[in-house]
């Protein structure tokens, strides 16, 4: 193997709430403890004092006293526009302030400085890298990072840029459910069909895979990129705050510190209710009333939690049906259901999975660690240690071009195995039309404008002819890394144009390099 | 066979690349069976196994730590293998390719499918007297603005609203009977008020009297109604070349349609007080549409529209007639464009919507022009 192969590639699960790093020892993936002794690291970054940046558990500990300068759940902002409804909804419930960058991206403002989500994610990735380096006693500069299957190209590129800022060469961005399947099936000899039910802090993904002679073929993938454990926390926060407001005529959500304490208590209550039937929420001195301090003390039951979150639980069904449909699978064709992500610890979520697939989920899988382990397995596929397995993944979202009346014409449909190449013939809509603009979009909406725009280019000098008579063949080649090459050819003249689209994450190469230099300082 | 001796995978980038390029050359000159290393009588299971075996060796992920060029060749090799496999296994993407490759032939077939020679039942025998009830309703409807008129029908009618298709069919039939009963209309109507400014329609008689339209003076793209022409001969659009290029805005193609001036560039003299939809002309148009005489209907409607530029309902019919004329000639693109304009003028125009639906299911997609 080439010289670089002697160095390890680490696998990082960059989660919404927690991150995890693993690497391959021999042919076995090993999860690495962080300096605080945890196998996972809270995905939190906070600024304290002048330029002091704290990452992970220490950041989580000081969150209550430093709410506006502690960033959590940055994964829900990465690669998104400030004006998007998702960000707007989210921003109103966050204690730190989300602002619009010059290019319209959602950034975070801490004091008087703004930070891109890429940069904040890079702090977490840096930390994971250091964890691995300390364990190995050797420098590491290559990584595989996992993302939700439903991330679009812009979000993937933004994650890749975060890796670059953290000084890592990102060898691959792989899908979280796929990684989980790799970790689960790598050492099982027999062929089987898996459903990976991945419900984490910020996203819900469902993937159906077939394992056949060591080839892990993703049959379909679906999900909801705006449904996660955070939403359950928010429901609990609102539940408690509404009740508090009717009793005390004070809205806890208007006070950053109170909101932060409430959020922490909500998350803890949610976790505890996975193993107990009732829990106590105890927040003394949460507000100051006219007659003195007010405390929030309340018993919360699992039943209350489940009924308050019923609408969220109900949203899990339809992506599963979509994924089964796309895989041409019935629930009974699925041999095993694997649960991934902290939210799958919730009994109501497990019941939902049982409901949908008609079989109990597999035990013996650690839902917090399996994704990072899968990323480490993938490093063995790339590095040559694991010759007997390979992953055939799919593109989760359709790729196409914008056509007449603003619609999107799909060239590569969702759930196509990558690498993929598809082409389609288009015609001009005006007489003597001398050029066409090929605008590339990604997404499932019928109207192109509602999807993610990846780029555009022009094919000019078309022959003059009545409308409809000039035919342009457009072909898309999507490689295994998600890089898309678009080519357009007019056959009668042989004129052609092409462009390689690597979705721009909103940061220029210079900015990434500048930030990379800065991050190394820590 | 391919899998014996995997030592090459451990070589330098250039060695690996040479090996992959050799494989690519072999695949380019192989039939799908040979590509996968199979005999032509291979079973489904053998085909699948061969594809998986090859995937494990040549998937680009195996070369992820190599140079970009190596990965590129590996991508090509894998695409060839996948292609061979989809051809043999008849999978999803294989089918997709087959259907797009047939686009050239779609037109002829579509035409036969969507243009039955006589889609409507034979017109009823002429009836001179029509009941005052429906006639009254018809008038009331037409004296209202288009959208309000639509609502008016359903609101004032105590019975459930009839489905639009039979309703309009009924109107057309009533109109038809009027047309049949008064053939003299045909002589009278087209000659009146032909002041419609049109550079391209051969039957336009008043071109030279017309001063330049607002858009021409301003050096902008022409409004849509002028660009749409009843025929499709090449080289007729002399304006296209001299038209100033607008900035390459992603929405410009759409905007040029929707930013149509509210008014037609030239107003013809006439009697605007009279409700055009209540006129014999309009009923004659509906009759012509009913008979499938799209060209003739379009000419009359165009005159009517020129005299009543504010009437979007008539405008919608103009575009609809043009669309059907195009469709008849097989110019599906133009038909599509015109139907869209018809629906822009009146979004509730059921005939246009139905025609557009049946068309769009059979037409390839068309890329926008950016001006």
C-alpha cells in the first residue's frame, strides 16, 4: 500500500448532542475514551473569558452559568440558510444567538464575533482528533466523518469543510445508518436484510440494507432531517413552562438562564423516563416573584411525556414506509432491526419500531457508539485491512435540473446506487434559442425553487432552429464521494460544456485555510 | 479470473492506475456478459454473484486514499460494471436509461395517443332556440370578472355545481348552434377592427399603422403574447437576434412571462362597453374550438383579445387555441408553452389544464431559455 496507508484513518460520529471517535485495531473497531473518561463527548463548544474555547463535557458543565456563549446542537444549523423555516423555528428557542452571515447562511454570534457552524464543528472535530492522537501517541490527519443520510450536498460539504478546518483530510463522508450497518454486520458471515432505525438528537434516518457476500448494499434511505431528541426536549420545556406561566404569570422562556436550566432538566427527565415510570423535575429559585423566589417542583410521568410527544412519535412512521416501499420490501422481509441514536432508548420509540417492522429490535448494540465504529470499519475498507467487505451506498436525494415552469426534472432519483451516471434529453423552448442554462438542484420537491440549488452553467452557441428542435443531452455523473459532474452536449454541432459541482458550503477556500490556521492554535 | 492475483492493488498509484485503465479498456469492448466475466448462458444468481465479486475489487472506495486520477478511473470502471449488471438484471436504473434513450421517438407516439381524431361526440343538430334559463346564467357569469364569475356560478346555483367539462361543453354546444344558425357571422366578424399589431401573423393587415409598442421603445423583451406565433417556421423570429441580453438571472425566463404588461401594447378601437364574452364572436370561437378548427378559432379570438385586452378569459382561450393548433401539428413544445400561458391567464381553465396534463405526461422536459 502507499505510504499514507501506514497511518490510521479515524472514524468520527459528529452527533447533534454527542460525538464519538473510533479506530480500527487489526480488523476490530475500538471506541476511544476522551480525557474526561467518557466514550462519547458532548457536542458543545463554549467561549469563556477572552479567547478561551472549551469543548465537550467541561463546556456542558458550565452551560448553565454561561448560556449565551455555549453552543450546542450546531449540527442543526450547518449548511443551512438563516432564512429557512427550520432555522427560524430553531433560532427562537436557542439561548445563543443565531444570525445571518453575508451569504445568508445561519451563523452564531458570541459577544461581538460571528462564527460559522463549520468553525464550531471544527472545534468538536479537533477535540475528537486529539482524543485519538493521545490514545495512539501518534499524529492523525485523515478521518471519515458520518452525517445523517438525509443531509444534502451542501450540508455534507460543510461538514467536510469543518474537517479541513480541524486539520483533517476527510477521506469520506458516510451516512450514519450505513455506518451502523457496517459495524453490525462486518463480522456476520450470513446474508441478511437490515433496517437501521437511527433516531438521534437532531435527525431521524431510516435505511434498509441487504448484506450479500460481504457487499453492504443500501436499498433505500429516508428520514426527517428536522426531527430529533431536541424536539422532545422542547416539548417538555414548553409543557413545563406553559404550566409555570399559568400558575405564576411568568414565562421562563424569556430568561436565558432559566431556559438553560429548564432545557437541562427536560433532557434529564426525558432520559430518566426511559428507565423509570416517573421522575422529579426540581428547579429551585427558577424565577423571582413579587413575594419572593419561585421554585419549579413537579413530578413528571412517562405517560405524560408520551402523550405530550405523541405527534413527534407519529412522524416516525411515514419515512419507514417510504424506505420500505423504495426498497421493494415488506416489513417481514427485514431480518433485523438495529436501533441507533440515543432517542431509541425511549420505550415509546422502541414500541414504534416494533409496530412498524413487526419484530423486536436487535439487542447488544450500543446506540451511541455503533456509528463511530462503523466509520472505523469503513476506514478498513479504504485502507485495505478489510478486503472482504465493501459498501454500496445510495444518494438520499434526487438530483435534477430546472425545466419549464420552474419544475425539477430528475436525472438521478433518490436511492440510486452511487457511483451513478444518468442522462436525459432536453429541448429548447424558444425559436433560435442560442443557449440553455443548466441549473442543478437537489431535493424531492416538484418545484426546483423549493429544492437545494447546487450550481449552474450555460451551454451556448446552439444552432438556430425553431423551438423544440434543438436537443441537448444532459448527463450527470455522481461519484462515490458525492461529487457531481454535469455535462451537456448538443448533438448536431457537438457543442458541449461541463462543470464539476462540489457543493459550496458557504466558506471560501481562503476562509477555510484561515480558520484552519486559527483552530490549530488551540 | 479477474480476482486472481490482487497484488496489483498494493502497487504505486501509477501502477494501479495502469491496471484500472487496462480494465476499463477491456470493459469498453466487452458485451455485458464478458464485462462481468460470464458465459452468455449465465443464470441470474451467477450474474449477481459476478457483479458483487467485481464490486469488491473495483469499487472506488477501495482507492479512496489514492490520487484523484486513480479514483476517477475506478469510478469509470465501476460504472461500466454496474451498467453491464443493470443490463443483464434489468434493474431500475437500466429501465430509466432505456426510456430516456427513446425520447426522439416520443413525439410521434404522443401525437397518436393524445390526439384522437375526433375526441368529442358529434355536435348536436342545430337548435335555434335555446332556453332562457341557461342563457341567462351564461350572461350573468360573463359580466363578472373571470374569477368572480367562476364563483358566481357555483354560489348562485342552489344545485351542486356541475363538473366544468360538461358545463363548458354545453356552452360550446350552445355557441355552436348559434354559429350554425347564423352563418353570416362568418362573413361579418373577422373583418371588423383588425388593428391587432402583429409582426408575424400573415393575416395581419394593419402592421404599418402601428407605432412601436412600449416594450420595443424601452428595449425590453417582448411580452409573451407577441412572441407566441401561430406557426413554427424557422427564421421567422427576426427579433431574437437583436434582442438585448438581460442579465443571467435564474428566474428571468419565468419573469419574462409573468411580467407581461397588464395592457396589450396597442388598443384597437371598438366597442369596449359591450361584454366580449356575450358576443357572437366569442360564441363562434367556442364553436370553432368545439369543431377542432384551432387555427380559425385562434384568429377570431386574437381579434377579440385585441379589442378586449383586459379580458383574461379571452386571452386564455387565445392561448388554448394556439396550443391545440400546435399540438395538431406535432409541435408539442409550443403547445406546452401556450397551455401554460393559458393557465397563467386563467388558472381555472379546465380544458387547458386537462390538455396540459395529458401533454406533459408524454413530452420530454424542456430547458428554460435565459435571456
